[in-house]
C-alpha cells in the first residue's frame, strides 16, 4: 500500500493540479499545441454567431507552427553524440539502441519554445530506448517548492458511468505506481520499487528554472493571440469576398414580392415602377490584407525573424541572408549550451534505464556536438569558399561530392572511388620513392 508520506505528497500534487486547472494553465498549453498543429477552428468560431458560422468555413493560417519551426534551430541538423568506453578513444553512441531520438529532440525543442516548459522521459519498448514527451503533468514536492522530488501525469483516459476517468502514473526516486483519478489515491495493489533508483523524467525549461515558482512559466501568448487575430481577420476577409465583392443588391417599388431571389441565374419581377440596383461597397479586402501582413511582420520581428520571412524569399546573396538572420543565429548560439546540459542529463537517465531494462552499457564521458546550421551561399560564393578551404587542407574534392549528393556518395570511399574512375590519383594508396623505383625497374614507370 502507499505509505503515508507518499500519500501526502500526492494529495499536495492534486491540490496543485486543481489550482492549475482553475488558472487555465493546462488549458492554455493544450490550446497552444492545437495552434502549433493547425487545429484552430474551435477557437475562431467562438467569435461568430451560429448563423454566421454556417455561411462559410473558419480561416486557419498556421502562423504558430511556421514560426516555431523556423526559430527552433538547435536540432535543425542532428547532433553528433559520442562516448568512450573508459579510454581515450571515442565512438559514436549506438544508434541501434535508440528509437527516433533525433526526431523527439527536435520536437522537444519546438514544444519548449512554444510552452516554455516540457517534460521528457526515458523508457524502453521493443528492446529499444524511447523518449516520451509529457505535456500534462504535476510536479510532486516534499519540503522545497523549487525542487520536485517526483512527478505524476495521466497515461490513459477511459469512460464509464461516472464520466471520463484518467489513469495516472506516479514516479519518484524510490517508488512508482498507477492509480485512477476517482480512486482518492487508495491504491494498494501496484506500488512497486523504482528499479532505476531515480525518476526517469527530466524538466526542460526554455529560459531556465524560474527563481520564485517552479511552474512560473507560460505559453508564448503573443504568438497564439496574433494567430487568433489573423484567423479572425482572414475569416472576415473571406466573408467580405463571398457576400460583398459583387456589391450590395437592393430592390424598391410598390409591388415587391414577399420573397426576392438573387443569383446569377435568377430573374426577379418587381412590378410596375419597381427597381433593382447594386451598390458597390468600398474595397476593404486590401485594407484587411495590409493589416494581417502588418501583424505578421511585427510578430516575426519579435521572434528574431526578418520581414522577408512573411513576404517570401527572393534570389539574393548568402551574405545578405546571413545579415538578415543574424539575430536568429545569435539566439541559436545562446541555446546550444542549454541543450548540451540537458543532453548530458538525459544521457545519465538513458544509461541507467538501458542497464536495468536492456542489460546494455551505453558508455562513459558523453559528449554532444551540435552541427553548425547550413550556410546559404550563392554559386560564386560557394566556389570561392571551397577553393579557400581546399587551399588550407580543410576539405578536398571528395568532401564536396558528399555535400552535393549525399544520397549517391554515402561515405568517403564511395566519393573517392568515383574520382579515381575519372583519373584522379587515389589518395588512399601511399606511394613511396621505393615504390617508384620498383615500378621503373619493372618498366611500368614513365621516365
């Protein structure tokens, strides 16, 4: 059965959960993720009467997803993770033991930028290490409200006569168990010792742990609210085009029928002295479009993006692109040390879980090298860059081949084989003066 101390921890966690529910903290996080995924109709239609909703679809412009993906650059390219086996020689981590870690870490960064706080957990499925992102959760505290000792979160929802019941899971360094939201925490059957000796869940903050309150963070409200405003304006613009683009029809006269039908294939009789006309309203579509673009540009600039991000790309030099994206690159430079720290903390959890569940040793002295973001250069700029690097022995022709066609040339040997076929000396064969002399004596060398 759950001991009294753990029971009290959980009671306190549920008090906190109810407080978060009342403040709408979890609801706002769910809303932000809906905007990220482009599921926004329910939020837009609240601003229109039921009668108006039936006249056309609600607009959906996925600004949130686009900006979050563009500004999350740390995992734009997969990092290189290495370990050692106790000596000086390093090796890449065994990727065969992981299931889609790079994809999960990229998603983690995006959701952290949107929500400001996300939880990532380590588990095993099918003989591989997997990572779960936890969006709905409650930290469990003992004496220090800034340092949780555990975590509890919903893992499954079911429906019965009492409504929806959430099955929850609890973890701390010593025990773990499942319970349901209607059980009043009276769980007696499934409490078990934590086999890892540590909670396998890691809190990841956008700007570090707050000083005053552990959960003192909130979603990117500017991004979500601007997305809502743009959706409303786009919907208004669509209704404007649908109902007013051809003008406002009117009819007058003493013998008007009770029902007037208007349409491209309709003819309405208005009787003697009757008149049908059309009034052209002012063109508000352009004004609405200008207002939307203005909001979008200010939002982009506030997130370190140039206004060209809104307008679309045009052909320009790599130098111009770098100058425009300098603020964004500076943000990435500042984010890398933070994610390097989280990667190391996550690896320590992975190492424990892999040892206990899989009997695997992941290695020691973990290191992660985040690749530089891809530099966009014009053809002439890239050629000049390559010539300089070749002169400094930084790269060679094989490296250029791999960069230009990575699908065809998957490794250095494939690139060198291609070049040798075209007459280039094979740099893998070291020719010494003795070799030249032997070849000459054999009559195979050209004097």
